[in-house]
């Protein structure tokens, strides 16, 4: 039984009071979309984070962000469980907490932007080991520490010195066993989230993507750091090796295999840097890590998303309640004109810096390009090449309405205008070898305005779809 001592910041304990404090980042098991981040102003310099954009509203599946903690409770009694949390704003201010044998509760309050203690549930606990679970409810939240106090006690201000290290929830492990705590987390991203409307979907955890629920925007020449956090749940040091499986079109900057040593009950980090090349096909690419400790092999991973690169024209007024069929000049006058009339303005095809165009999750964020506007439409054009003819699946996602033409033929439309929800449409298409024009239309009612187009393989050998670099795109002589 682990002796439980008061953290010094708690002051002198009153008779009969109990305090157990531990770091949120030392989860015994942690699954995406939960990530470990290095953060200032928090205990241990690290916290568990659900990044803004990393999978709101996916908690109902249960597999989209959990953190498990096995901790000893020294005495039976009624307790209050507090979390030291930081919420982004009123749309990112809660997390789910499951106490041992209790019911799931929502931990929330209305203090934004600062680390502070938030009271969660109030379970009755018997003396002994108990498992607590955090679960994703929404993104844009971070948890630094847990504090379990006798009912009615108030936490101090600021951090508390931890007095417990979470143990192993699945019983004693064999010597030299590293317990995987979290999958790869991207660190260096090609974009900063905007202040208000962020893209909030990571495609996490649905369908066949469940094995690799994270998502990282992969643009040619933009290096990506992939961080792997490993938690040693045992009471002896552990040694192992992590290997990154190579992907064509992805250059690895260091060795494909790295050794890892983790002190008992500690957290270790292994980092790989990859650089996408033009040869990386458009679409999703699972990145797989093999973690070997002794004879044990574990797998972890994330997904890279190679998006298309676009030229944009707009915005055009798209009157309230209009359907997506209301057409604007790039649709009526052709996609190869140099300029179009948009109300009293003239607009032409424009490119924007990549860091402005893409969210860290690979979506095109039109709010960043055209502002927080209402009832507008814009068009985007690009070209793709295919080396062998064949079928593949076009995947189209958008908020609010979005339509795609390939070589002038209407191919897919996602036109349900739902607030704060991405529409998704898939269409089987046949692409002949050679170059193809892609035109996209996106309509905005309000709030989020974003889209995502990719090509997914079908069974068998699909044609790989490559983007044509913007500098090499040929749109004829401008009129
Ligand atoms: Ca911490
Ligand atoms: Ca919208």
C-alpha cells in the first residue's frame, strides 16, 4: 500500500481529511484524441490536452479519447474529485470524469484561459486501489492534475505537489514492460488556429479510421515532428525500441528506429521528423509505429492527410436560404477566366500562404481566407494527375454546403446546411490517366466555413492521385 502524504501546498491536514494528488499526464493508459503536451504554468510542465479541432462530440463512441488512472485511496469515505483544468472558451469548457463505480459526470465551469481547480464528482470510495477515467467531451480543453479531497475540503490556489503516481490498472506487469500511454502526436504544424472559429474535426475514431484517429496536415516540404509518449507502468526501468514504418513520398529525417529507456513509472518521449514530398499521393496515409520491449510488440499510429492545394475566387454574395444551385460567375462563365464580378468588386484566382489556408488537421479554413462572413460562396480550383486509369473514392466534407466538379462534370454535393456539423459525401469516380481539373464550390451561412476533399482507395489497386503543384498548373491563357 502506498503511503499517502499531504502535498506541502495543501497545508496541515485536518484530522480525518485525505488528499490524493497526481499528474494527469501520468495516465496509465491514454488514447487519442487525448494528447500529452508540454505546457508552461502547470505541474510537471505537462498536461493532458484535447487540442482545439481534435474531435468534438465524438465521446459517444467511447473510443475517442480516454485517460485511465489507477490510484490508491487510503481511507473509506466521501470525496470530492477536483481537476486542475484550463478551458479555451465557452464552447470548450468541459470534460467527462468517471469515478470508480460511479456515473459519468461532466466537469465544467465558466473560467476561461487560466489553469484553475474545477470540482468534478463526489464519490464514496472504499480504501484500496481505484480507477478513474477522463473521457473526451469536447476539444480545446486541458487537464494538469487530479486532486481527491475529503468531501467539503477546498483545494488551494495553484498547483499541488503530487503524492501519488498512478499505478498499473491491469495488475502486475512483467519485468521490462513498457506500457504505451499515447500514440504519436504532431508537434510542428503548418498552421496556427485562428482566434475564434477553428476547424474542430479530426475525423477521429469513426469507421475504419478508428485505429489511427489522429490526423496531421502533410504538405510537401513542411516538416512534421511526430512525438510518441511512452508510459512505463512498472516499478522497474524499461528498455525498448520504436520503429517508424516507411511510407513512399515521406522522407524520414533521422533513423527509422530509435531506442527508448523509461525509468520506473515515468513518461518518455520518442520523436521522429518526417518531410512530405510531392510524391505523397493526395489522401490519407496511416503512419505506423512498432514499439518493441523484450518480446512484446505494440503498435501505435497516426494519420497524415495530404490535402489538395487550391486557388480561390470569391467571396460572392449567396443570399440567405439559397440552395447550393444558385450559381456565380466561375460556374456560369467557366473556370478559366482571369477575373469575375462579385457584387461591386472584381475577384480573380488567388493563392494564400499555406499556414493561413490549412488547419493543422488538413482542412481548408475559409474563415481565415475570407473572414467571419455570412451568406457567401467561394470557388476553389486545382489540378490532379493520375498515372494509371481506374476507380477511386472521392471524399468530400464541408461546412456548410459544398460541391465538386471534375473536368466540368458535377461529381459530388454535400448540401445539408447543419449548424456546426460537417457534411460528408462520398462518390465512386473513374479517373483516366493524365491531368484533370477540379472545381469546388463552398457556401457559407455562418460560423465555421471549411472543406476537405480527398481521394480514398477502393478494394484492389486504385490509381494514386497526385496533386499538381500550383506553379505547374495550366489554366490556359487568361481571358
Ligand atoms: Ca501536470
Ligand atoms: Ca458554416
